[in-house]
C-alpha cells in the first residue's frame, strides 16, 4: 500500500468533499467554514500554478503563515507534485526566518497573505480560489509513488539548541497518522482545536493530517487566550485538543487570572478547595 501523502489523503478529501474541514472563528463576525472539497480542488489548482512557476519533483518550497485552510491547500499542492515542504514558524524573528531560508534554499516561498513579506524576499501568495481548468489539468498529471521520498524539511533547534535540518519522508509522516487512526477512534463527528503551530511536526501530523484523514474538522480560535480557548471548545463542541506542557501552563495561568478577578464567593471557594485533602477535592 502506498504511503505517498497525496495518494493517501486525496481519496479522503474527495469522499468527504461536502463536509467541513476547517472552521475559522473571526472577531466580531460569523465563523467561516471551508469544505474538504475546497481543500482538494484548491490543492490541485495551486499544484498546477506551482508547475507553471517551475517547481518540480524534489524542489523545496517554503511555507510562511499562520494555521488555517491555506496550510492544507499549500502542503497538499506541494506534495502532489513531489516537491518538499519546508515550514517556517511565523513566531520566529525576521533574522531567524532569513537564516532558515538561506539554509533551506527554497525554489519558491509560499505565504498566506499579501502583507507577508521580508525586504528583498519575494513571496507567492496562497489562496483557495479554484480554477476548474487548472484543477482539471493537474488531475491529468501522472503520479509517481513517492512513499520513500523526502516530503518535509524542518529547520529546528530541537532540544539541542543548535539549529539543524530534519528530513522526513512521505512514509515517515503517513505511517504515524494512519497508525494513530487505528488506535484512537476519530470520525466525522470529532472537532480538533488548532492551537500549536503547523510548522511543528507534532501539530502537522496530529492536528491536521490525522483529523482530515479521519473525516473530522479543525477549529481555528480567534486568538490564543484562555477565554477564547474555553469559548471555542464550548461553542464549537470541540472533542480533541493537542497541546504541550507550555500551552497548558498558559491556559492554567489564564484560568487563574480569570478566577482571581471573579467574585468574592468564587475566590473563597477556590481557596477552600485548595486547602482540602486531595480525596475530598475530587468529590
């Protein structure tokens, strides 16, 4: 069985084409939904554009931008033509981003928004506008099995503090989320809250590819605050949250701030509960 990411994911995107893939929560406006079909066709459209720009199998394409459906469109388009995706964390300093781009030497840089730019660096803007002509043209392109080929080039310091390039193959990535899908029951009723950056492999595999492979949807919070996390979980009926200790600490600190600003009775209840034996706290 092929572990080529496009070959693994394309049938899932097509079979769930009318389902919601991403929900983007927007400040002072209704949420915006993006379907599986939009992601699939948008990826084909962008893949055709990348070919016209000279991107070919084995070339490296950098991606700069926040989490969102554009990330899905861009990554699937890159993998469709056999190119290598190199995510850039937008939280990095301009100097760090420049260093990464110098080391990775991408053929082309994709960004989500026209405002995404560095002086002297040219970006190709990602959109999910669908051209039926380009999408149909891309469908006709022959597919090679890229299971053992490189698909992801991560520039990271890891835990050593010394930045390095980590290369991952299609099978490295697909074997992880397909294995997870057999261990944990996830279906179209599930909603994942997207908190960690997709430029990190953990979120890319567990927070994007896994839910899309299983037919679930992904919820994008308006901002990363404790209150918005709680609101999004409640209002969107989120069932899965992937996080790391640092993120849990941020949420915990936000909760404590909310409670400290609460009523006298609420603060008194929390103080009393903290003084109780552990067994009674669970009652």
